[in-house]
C-alpha cells in the first residue's frame, strides 16, 4: 500500500507511517487469532504486544495395571512389527497378580493386526490347555480388541482358528489398556524376533522383571498428554 502511494500519489508516504500501519495490522491479527504459540514465538509476539496463546495440555491420567478378580486369569498381550517382521508376546497372571506363565513368538512376515491376533490366539489356546475357564485378555490395540465384537476384523486365514478358540467352552473377555500399562507384554513381543517359533516360560524372565514388579506393586505410569 505504501509503495503504491509513493508511486501514484503526489502526497507521498512516510516510512514511519508505513511501519506503524504494519505494526497495527499484525497486532490486530495476532489478538484475533486462535492459533497456538510455541515457546520460540514468545519474543516475537511480545514485540507486537500480542499475548501468546499456548496449547492446553491434555488431562494427565494415571495408568495402573490391575489384577483380575478370582477365578479370572488375566493375560496381557502385545504385537510388534519391525521392518516388516512380526512377533507377539503375552503374560498370564492370577487374581493376586502372581506370575503364571508367559510367551514370545516369532511370526515372520505378517501385518501388525495379524501379530496382535496371533497373541490372542496363543493366549486362548494356552488357557484352554490349562482349563482356565475364565480368561481376561488385555491389549493396547483397540483394533485388535474390537475383533471380539466384530469377527470380520479377523484376517481370513485365521478365522477357523479364531472360531475354535472363542467357542472352546470357556469364558473370554477383552479390554484395552494404554501401552504404558502393558510393559511386560511389550517387552515379550519385542523379544519375539530372537526366538524360534514360540517360547514359553514357567519362570519370570529377567528382562520383564522390572515391569512385572511395577505392575505387582501398583506403581502408576503417566502417558504424555
């Protein structure tokens, strides 16, 4: 605007008037903006008398693993996909939070959802072998957990096996937990690529002990908002 005035108006336009106009426009724009400010913007915004508008943090929630009620057995499962290589893992605990068993499986070239579903299948098959009539499956994958309400989510090649597991004469429920509360299963799943097919432990592996005792003593974890 100032350039046009200088070029086409005989009255002229001062540099001070131009900078003042720019300053006012930026200030009014900044004050009416709903955008969120970064810490790096503060000095710049202050120079225009604009109050920074910071992003509000989400509600901080406490994630605590909880043992099931008797006679339920809870198994936390997780899947992992690194470089197209899939694996899964899971850990069984009773109503006191005591360790029962755990597993890690090397699955090869599969999708992440297939890895999660394989974790469910192995857990249900193991529970059936041990005649645990009530099994609570907990996972940090909402899409995998939804398979219990919507079986069409199950990959076609796994549907017969899924049907046999879910109609095995025992009660199964599934729920979601944030990944911060699923540390044991996550470490078991990440251990999967280092094993051949499936490995079961009847004693607690060293590499999951820290997470196991955090769960056992009810130590909370806090996800980043």
